[in-house]
C-alpha cells in the first residue's frame, strides 16, 4: 500500500487541486515546484510510493528525474502529466519507466483511478496489462490511443487474436469525452443472433435489431469487437444504420490483420471500412514484443499466486529462455494460460522449464473440416455453408488464413 505521494508541478493551482483529489486516499502528500527541491523527500521513497511529475519543469524533465531515481535505487511508481501530448515525449516517458503519460485535463478521469489501483482502493486487472509494457510497438499504440481518445474520431484497432484489442478499446472509451455516456459492446461474431433471440412476441428484422443497439448508445460509444466476422448482409445493415442514424455515436472497432485483404478482395465493404477507420491503431503480436514477455508473465504469476494460494517468486533462466523463444501464436491469451498452468504445477518458489506447457494448437482447424487433398473442395464448401457464408469464420474452421481460403475458392471455383 502506498504511504507517500509527491506532486512535482510548477502550476500551483493545479498542484493544489490534485492534492485535494488525492487527500481522500489516506496517503501522506508532498508538493514541490522543482525536481531539485523534491529530491530530499524522494530519498525517503520506496516501491510502494508514488511520484506525479510534470513532463517539463524549469530545472529538468520527468525522464531525467526517472534516470536519477534509477541511479539512486529509489523504486517508486512515476506518473507523468503534460499540457501538450506528443508521441515522442510519451515514448521517452514510458521507456524511462513511467506508469503512464497523461494529459493534464484528464487527471480526474484517468490519473486518479490508477492511483487508487496502486493504493488498493479498487482493482483493475487491465491496468498492468496496458501500462507496464516496454516494447516500441505497444508504447506507440498506447500513446496513439491516448492522443485520439479525447476526439470524436472513429477508431479501428488492428491486431491478431489475443493481443489485447478489447481492453485497449475500453481504455479509449474510459478516457474519452463520452466516458459518462453509454458504451455498448457488440460481438460481431454473434451479431446475427440479435433478431432471433429477441422476444418472439415482438419479431424484429436484423435492421431493427441493429438500430435498437445503436439507439442504446445515443451520445455514447459502440465497440464493434472482431468486425471482420460480420457477414456481408450485416455489414450493409450497419452501414445503412450509420448513414441514416440521427444519434451521436462514436465507433471503436477491433479487427484481425486480414481485414485489409478482405477489403481488397471485396468480402468486406470498403465504405464501412473507411467509415470506422478514421484513426487506426495497430497492436503488434507478442512474438514481436520480446521486452514484454517476462513483464506480462510476472504480472500473471502474481495473479495466479493469489488464485492458487501459492508463493512462487520467479521463472528461472531456463524457463525464461523457452518463453522468449516460443512463437506465442495465441499471444497474451496463450501466455496467460501457460503461466496459470505453470503456477498450478509448481512445487516450490521457482518455475522451471519443466512446468511450462506449450502444447497449444497452432491451428484452429475443427476436426470436422480438417483439410485433406482427396476432399479439399468438399471440406471448403462444407465449412463455408456451416459458417453461413462468413468467410473469416470458415477459414478459422478450416485452420487456414483468409487469404489462403480466397485462393482455394478461386482454384476450385467455389462461389
């Protein structure tokens, strides 16, 4: 539990207001106008304490402060605040070890909840997942998310399954100007069930069902999760609703990387694609984020220690080598599973390579649709029929990429 918080800010009125907001948390709060003035107090800080520092001050900046803290072995959580956000400053702050980089006008909405997490006043499992990563790709994605969040632009988040697209979409909503308005999450893979599952006494068309969901989000946000799973009929319906709706709605959509191929080949409507991608954020796969693998593994290790009442402290060198070398086809979702099993299997305080179970399928092929040269065409036809014409779902059933499915359809003349 944090016992001390220091606010380093030369804007006295803002500093006093922040102190007022934090005073209810029960921590001892210090204030300083300069980094140099703060160092005497900081010498007493440890891992449980918190620093809130303006990015630029008269005698230095937050990055230089974090370098000084590191040189003096002073462990604490540093939050950087700024009047003007830039990607370069955000990346520099995160690389130096900042927990977050926050626009001053979003302090109440964004900073205070995260301070509460560290102090233990509430919990948020996604906080470490979103803000304790160090890879360039993730830092740029999170910086871009915070830059676009206060605007009204529609956002498309692209990434492989399991990389954390939905938590990032939720984070954009949480720090947006619409955070006090409704947020409706729609799973595009099951969107066509909306009408069927409605009250039988009041039958609805698909158009009515979608329009109802959009009305619920009036003046707020709709998160379209896995938008690439929309059938072409549903794409047309959503495009129609967006074009004719009088509701003030922001769209945050998530999609797999093959969404662009789908637009090129015509299986995803370009008009809808460009409507939802006014601003695009790409989340890299875990295999391209080597710096993040053990950070995330350590986070989940602590979580599962609590779940299983264990006292596992760390992964040994052999386990770390294998984890860094693994391809992580399932990304964070797979890593989470591997760590959970390893903690459960462990008999001591250290996890070795023997406790790691990487027996994760590299293909999602359903046994019923496993491809064989002798009946490939019939399997593909059956999978497409089973998926009601949803080619992305059919590709998943077959265990092949959307592009490969498109090539095989062309080869066999499958409509």
